[in-house]
C-alpha cells in the first residue's frame, strides 16, 4: 500500500473542513432550537432545502446573484420560523411531540418541493461555480469558501450575541429558567419567537450554501439528518460554537478516512465519535 | 448473439409501419370492461426522479394503445400506485393490486429492490410480471418474470468486456485502470466484474475504492484518483454520484483520460463541461439509428413534448424510458399473440418467441429469462449523449473521442 502524499492529505483536510462547515451551519439553528426552545425541529432540514430551491429559482431562472437571494430568504424564513414557533407554542407541543410534528412538516415541504420543481435533479449554474483559488498545490473552490465564511461568521455572530448582548443574555436566562427570567421582566414569548425566526433564517442561509455546492432533489432532505444530529449532539445542545467545531472534526475525520483508508468506512466516523463522546462524557447532551 | 443495425431497423420498420406511423384505418374504438394493468412506481422518495420517467412513458403508451383500439378490443386502464421508493411498500401494494384491485395483468415497478418485491408477489399468485430495469439478473429466479432491460444474464462480464473493447479501439487504449464504485448492489457486482475482466486483459489496476451509497464528499476520492492517475476510470456510479465525482475532480484540476460511469443521471452530467468525454452504457438514445424505427421516433417526439409540458428538466429518451416503453410492448405482444389474459399462456409464449421493441428484438429463453445483452456505449460530446459503440450503432458522424488524441 502506497502512502498518500502530503498534498492529498492537505486537500482532504480542506475538503472535510468545507463539508464540516456546512454540517455546522445546518446544525447551528437545530442546536439552538433543541437546546434553548426544547423543540427538536426536524423541519429545519426541510427549510434548508426550501431555501436551496428558492435560491435555485431566483438565481438560476431569474438571474439574481445567489448571495443576493439572502436579502429575500432571510426575512421570509425568519417569519416562517416565528410562525412555526407560534403554532407549536399555541398547542403546547412537548419536545418529543415537536419531533413528530416537525417530521410531518418536513414531509409536507418535501411534497411541495416535488410539486413545484419535480423530483428531477436541479443544479444551480452560479457565477461562483467556476472560480477557485490556488494555494500552492491546493485548490480552494469559491462556493465552498463562501460556505465556510458564512458558517464561521454566523456562528461567531450568534455566539457573541448570546454571550454579550442583553437580548442574548435574556434568551439564555429564559431557556434556563423561564419563570425566574419572567420575574426579572424577560418577555419569554417574544424572545422565543425571535429565536425561532433566527433558527429558520439560519436554515435559509444553509440552503443558499447547499444550492451553491450541491445538486438538488427533494429527497436529499433526509440525507443530512443523521450526520447533522451527530454534530449537534457532539457540540452540545444550545451551544453556538459546538456544531461548527463538531462538524469540522467530523468532516475532516471522514475526509481523512477516505484519503488513507476505504471511503466506505467514512460514515462510521461520525457515529463512532458520537458513541465515544457519550461514553466518555455522558452529560454532554444536558 | 448481437443484433446488427440492419436487422433491427428492418424489424423495427415493419413493426412501426404496422402501428404508429403508417396512415391507419380508423382503429375501432375499444369497448367493454377495461383491461386493468396494475403496477407501482417510485413517484415519491429518493428514486422518484426516475420514477417520473416511467410514469410518463406508461401514460404515453397507454394513451397510444387505447387510440389503436386497446387490447383484445377492450380499453386499457393503468392502475398505478406510489411505492414511495420503498421495496417493502411495493410488496404490500402489489398484494393489493392482485387481491383487492383484482387487476388483470401486472407490470413491474422500476429499480431492483422494488422489482424483487413485486416478483415475490407475482410468484405467490402465479402472475406474469414484465419489469423495467432490474439490475441483478442472477436474482431473477421466478419463471414468469420477464426483463424489459436487455442486460443479458451476466452483465458483470459483458458490460466491462464491451467497454474495454471500445477503449481498445480508441486513439489511446488504456494500460492502467482504477475501479471506484458505490456499494449499491446493482453497480457493485459489475464493478467487481470489471476488475476481473481488466485483469484478464492485462490492464494494471492502480486503485480500487468503494463508498457507501449516499456519500456526500467526493473530494478525497478525486484526490486519490489524481494521485493514481490511471488511463481509465471505471466508476460504479449511480445517479448523481457520477456528477459529484466529476465535480470533485474538476475542483482539483484533474481530467481523466478515459472515464466510464455505470448508471449516471444523464441530464446533470450533460450540463457539466468537465463531463465531456464521459462514457456510459445505454440501450437507446434519441438519435439515428435508433430513431430510424418509426415507433421509436414517434415515442421520442411525444416524450419530449409531454416531458416539457410536465416541467421535467430532462426531456430526452434513454435507457430508463426505453426499457419502460419496451415493457409495455412486451405485454401488448403477449396479449395479442395469446388472444387472452392468461398469465401462464403469456409466459409460455414469451419464452418461445421474440418481441420487437424499440431497443431491438428481445428474447427470453436464456438463464432467468434473460436474452442478449443489447447494451451500447454512449459518450458525452459537446453537451450531448451520443452512442459511439458498437460502430454500427453510432450516431451519425460520431466516434469515440479520447481527450488529447486527435481522431
């Protein structure tokens, strides 16, 4: 067996980093929803693909720059997220039942995507797709760099907002002990609506990145659930930096596994890591 | 045995003249109780992109059949259910079709897993099952199943042999090979066959990799291919995997000399400039000599119109639609020949006779009712899939191109 070259290993690390960044971006909203709102929101993945298809429609068919679609997608998805939370709150849906309800929403969104865009494959031919940067022998594709930039930027922004701003602190207080937070004047209901809107907007941003990098088909919604859940659990629920860090670790480990061993072993990595963390740090999910 | 172009065109022309193209006397309107033909298709779920191809093809055929007078003078009704790309659900729905809907005849779903499920039900009720695209012939044990996809009984030998024959005649025959493949059953066993055939022909294998179906990151696989730098890549790719690997190779500035993709999604691959030169198998393409057959030409035209109306991005007829159309042709031929709907009689007739289809004359007297492997090789050339091998089936003016080699 010949050893892989340093170039191959470095390119694999980059490839894993890019994939992991998307895991992290998808996991960010899911983690906040699960950890701070106690909603296991499976429809997060459906919203991401709805965002991807809207990007495809606006950029691919109407000539809008894919990144400019964010101007439309972010506020619309914020409203969708807030509306979804209002619905779940109105019927006092428990965390476990939120899993079932949002799975149902996912199926409905998938059917809607198929109705509008058919089940056939859709590929966004964006202006960014043909561009890449070169770093010595290494290649850095621009769509993946955009994804990495958005994932890192948004993760840091959310982390800072939750850690340093009054609104962020109020959100954390409300998620930890809502009655006590309310006693201090925190409007838990409004903050929950805002947080749910933020999570949906983050799903929309992830959708733009998916459209930039991947070919779309409605059933792909389900292909991301397992590994992103692993990222969220590894990163810790409600911790903004966690999914990105865990996503990059999983992405890079998977890519290195493919580069030095059999690619078919790669899917084992994320879940092996998850089991290992649960064994070593069983309180990680708390 | 292979069917040459002349025989095919003559047979197809005779068939076509008798059905679609020749100005026909007004067909008698079908009357009486409809003949109900039941099936499932993957109308939703991961296989639904291709399922819609089969749905559209079936609708076109049944419309045409009823305009031509139906079957046995009776109208034909297609009872179609959505198996959601789930083989277990396909089994349940075929049970329903036989026991509750009491359909007269069965036609298969598409995709190997669902067809296996349907085959089990058909066997339980002694129903004849003509199916569309079953990928693993050795698993088709039921005596009353009939494949519409002319793969031959041993595609793990015949497909690699055909591909390597074509490359041997190219401007730069390969001396080294990399076999990379999905572990999806329908492509995996043929990839293993390709390793064996390549070894027998003296090609040096420089890389063998397998990935699980659903893999998202093809970057490291592309990197390993670039380092191995084979003359020929056999890619046991299914669906989008071919496009994903091509994209990953482009991102690291690697363009292979010869590259073959087993079952790619044809439309996405056409849109990628880096796919130029990519090879794949086919049983039918929407260009001459296939469309010298008037039935085929009419089908290609109608399919394109209806697919456009249905907002399907890919409006070209190729293997999936052709196999689907052939399945309906096989059922029609068997009913007409036996003058009835008796499953056993139809099965006996099919095993003893050949059926004219748009992919050629099919026979069902080989192992597991498989006949000749009628596969051809197509190549992406300037944004189009063109058949290039065997030469007598090549699109007009088309020949196998090799990157960097002037033909």
